[in-house]
C-alpha cells in the first residue's frame, strides 16, 4: 500500500511538470505570432499613405499664364482731338456703346456730315471697338484667345456681303499684329469706301471701322486717304491700351510680345467662345451708316 501511494504521488508530480513545460514552450510562439501580425498591419498602412502622397504630388493642378493686360481705356478717349478733327471734322462728340463690363469690352462711334447743300455733302463714320481676353485653364492663355478673335475679325471684314474691290494688307508698327481691309459698298445714297483695321496687342484686340462717302452728287473720298487715316487711328488706339496698363505704349512701336505666335491659330468655333464671359454683343456691323 505504501509503495502504491508513493507511485501515485510520483505520477501526479510528473503530470504537473509536463503541463508547466508545455505552457512555457507555447508562450514564445504566441508572442512571435502576435509580433509578426502587428508589424505587418503597420507596414501596409504606411505604404498606402506613402503611395497616396506620391500620387498627389505627381498630379499638380493645371495652370495657365496670366493675361498681360488687365483693363481697357475709356473708348471715347482713345483718340486725340486732332485725330478726331481730321477723321470726323463735323462730329461734336462720340457715342459710347453699352457694355456690362467696361474692363473687358468697349466701343465708341462718331458721325460727321459736311453738308454743302446743292454742292453735295461729305459723310464720315468712325468706330473704335476693344475686346480684352482673360486666360482660362480650359480655353488657353489670353493672348492665344485674342489672336483667334483677331483672325476672325479680319476674316469677317474680308467676307462682307456686297463688298467690291476688297484688298487686305498687313499694318506694321501697330501692336503685335495688325491687318487693314478695304472695300467699297454701293448704296442708294452713294458709294461708301470702307476701311477696317484690326490690331492685337497682347490679350486685347482693337478694331477700327472708318468709312466715307460723297453724297448728293459730291465726289467720293480717296480710298488711300481713308486708309491712311484708319491706320493712324488704329496705332493711336493700340498705344492708348498699352498706356492704360502702364506699358507706356511700347507695343504701338511694333515690338512684339514674347507670347505672340508666329503662325495663325485656329479660329474659334463660335463667337461666344471667342469672347470673355459677361460681355456685350460683338462690335458694330462693318456696314457703313447711311445719311439720316
């Protein structure tokens, strides 16, 4: 009996020792497993954050070069009194067109009628219009938009309905680029000789419309003289735009801007996309005014 009791005590001590050894061996395995699991989760989170930051830095927001000119001069004051006296001698004052944003568009017109009774009369009409463009991320830089509008204005003048003897020529020394278009329009009052000069300086397009006619039997004015006067007015208006923006009229001297393109750009698909948002209608029709 005593031996049996001693043997049972030895068996119980052996079982307890075995349980202790098993537990001691399991603890490092659990710690290692827990450590690996923790490290793996932290690494995945860090990698995802790094990749997101790299992706954001690799895709910067689109930008476009800012417009060179930010305002326009008063349209009825872009021409000197002497120039107005030469071109529209009988006009008392200019008539400014309506604009919902004078910083982006403006125009002014003058009428002159030198009535000599039975000896006939000399009629002159002058209009100055200006359109300024802003850079847009979707549409492009302002000077490119202005160039497209410049080309469209020239094309419109060249395609005037009923025009006869149409001629076009570049006008040097006037902004970044300028073109003069001349033609004749026969009306019941007489033959009107039209001159249109379109000039671009940076992101602004200036259009000069000037026509003259001999009425009631008076002879028609010289087309060459009218063209010379229209070019003079265009150069003066371009200088006024530069001066209004603190550029000292430098572009009137013919110095091209660094952004000026050497090759024509495509014309815009429609007028609305050519013009700044929030503006009034296009410049007045190229058709000359008739005697009232």
